C-alpha cells in the first residue's frame, strides 16, 4: 500500500498490529475516526491508555480488576474453598453469566503451549498450588477449553495437586444445548455417552 | 456483558464504537493490548491522535495529505486538465496502484445518499464545478462505486457540467478479470456487451 500521508500510514500500521486486523480493515477504521468528531478519537485513546496504565490484577485470583482484590474475591458470600481454574477473564465473565457458580476463580493467564512458546512458569500456576498447600481448598474445577493445550494444562496442574485431599473435576464435555446429534464429532459424542447423567438430574439443570 | 473492571468496560465500549467491531471483538483486542508491552498501546494512541489532530486535506483535490497540497497535485508532470472524481482516499490509492492514470483527482468525501442523510452540500462538489467553470478542465472521469448512490452522485454532478465544453466519462463496467461469465449478473453482462471494445484494444490493455 502506498500512502499519500505519513500520519495516515503510521496510524494504519499501528492499528493493523491488532490481532485479526489487516491493513485494509485498519485503513477503514482509521478513515472512520477521521470522519467522526475528534472527541471520539480522544475518548478511545484515553480509555486505552487508562486501561493499559492503571489496570490491576486481583492479587488473589489474578483476574483483571480496578482494585487490589476483585469483586468476587472481596465478596464474603462466595465460597473460597471451591476454585474454578480458567484461562482468562473472558471465561470468568462467561461463567459468571450462568449465575450457577458461587465459588472463587483462579485465572491462569493462558494455557501451556510449546508451539506458542508458553511455558508453565509464565502462567499463574504456582499461586494456585500454594492455595492448595495451605489446606483451605476443598475442590478444584478445571474449566479450560477442550483443546490439546487446555488438556495439557489441566494435566500439568492435576499431577501437582492429586496427592492433596481435595476433589478435582472438569466441566462436562458433551453435546451443546441446541446442537444436532448428527453433526457432533465422535469424541464429544463418545464422552457424552460415557458421562451420561440420570434423567432426573438433567431436568434439574434446566 | 458484566465487566469486573470499569477501566476494561470503558475501553471495550470505546473500541466497539468502531464500524464492524462488536463487544466481543473489542474485548479480544483490548485484552491483546494488555498482554503486549505498554509501548504498543502508547504507539497506537499516539498515532491515532497525531492523525486526528494534525491531518490536512489537500486544498486542491481534498485528499488526505500531510501538507497543504498533496503529492499528486504538487507534481508538475501530472496533467491537471484531466480530473478523476472519486469517493474517498482509498479509491485514490487503488487507482494510483494501477499506474495508468496521470491526471489529477477530486475527492468528494462520500456519495449522495438520502438514506444515510448525506446531501450534496456535504460533499466537495462545489469546488469541482468551480474547477470546470475556470475552463482549464478538458475531461472529467467519474470513478465512483457502481451503486445507486454512486450513480446518483455521478448524475447530480453531470447535470451541472454537461453544458461546458468538456469530455465526461465513467470507468468501464464489465466482467472483472478472472470472473466466470456464468456468475455475472445480467446488468453487468448486458453493459459489457453494449460497451464492448475492439479486440485489438483489449490486447493493448494487458
């Protein structure tokens, strides 16, 4: 792309560094900002800088927070003996939307992935093991994505906590609500058969 | 979406105001920036603010430029008697990439669109008419999108300049290079038949 303006080229280059945004999309976004009042660009940049510079991570569960402790860890009505292990804050938000979990979370900050160069030491795993060692944890629920990396991470942590007197579980794998059986892959279908639930229980979940 | 952090919510709301970016994508982009060094966010915001505050529009052709006159209008080897009328700077960049046009451009800044509330007075039409009135223009080439709005804009301008002694033309509509005939719509196919070119000419264009 030949740009008629260095300012434009610079802005497009910066925006196109965001994941999933190519040069063409970046140009479209940047030209949109030029057509809007300058307030919008100012608001956008102030919000991004504010987030990047002032954001905190909860010292207990490592989720994104405006304070030292997040709202969930601060809430005395939540059960800190049940810990749901997730990859990032999006998973916390998704699980909170179900309104079914009343324990604490532990945000790993990623998954173990040799291909992407993510080693266990880069994740918040040590603090999770320490919580288990302190003896206050009764149950660990693994809620990572059902991928090779997710399973590897689950297993890596499981090996280190399996000798402690706690329950470990993972969220159920199975046919998603609304899915057609014929389009499900055989591994999912197989697991959903092996981990079948009593019919009365399935009624309760609805 | 329930956000655990006001800073995060604010950033997501600002980013999701960009066209084609929903809340989920905005969250993904913002979390990406948090994982990158703070330099990247600083670079992005500086580039956007620089563009928004310091950008100029060429006083001759209204394209985006770093100076009073754009590189094309400043270039003495370009023919200012042939003017190619386009919607925005992306069209200028696309046409420049062909390296086939050696005249000047005139950037309208949009298309007449009653549905989107874009009236002729909001576009750079008066300055184009004035150029024609000054008598230096020999040819006007309309290079707007082949849509209802593009055709309306073409016709609106054409009515005002048709009595002057100039050539007016529009870029050819037809089957794009590489397209299968059977998938072309009948209007395009019909136009490409009516405006057929001598075979020798078509060889020259390759």
